[in-house]
């Protein structure tokens, strides 16, 4: 399951740009998960998040 730590997220939008089917930017300008299934794309977003706010549990 994919999770975004809202306290770490800076809302850069990289994850939503890479994986729009998994992440979106919410009203607080933070990333949120819209599809929590682990995918290669979500793992790529985790590896590229500049503040390591994405995790897979």
C-alpha cells in the first residue's frame, strides 16, 4: 500500500506528474494517494520524491 507523509510532503507535484493514476495534489497543495495499489510507477515516485514523503507498507 502506498502512503504519503503529509508532514514531509512539500507539494512539488513530481509524484502526481509521474503517476497521475496514483497521486493527486489536494486543496492543501500536498500529494495524496487516490489509488493505494503498489505499482512500478508508485515505486518510481517513491525513489524520486525529493523529501522521501512516499512509502510502501
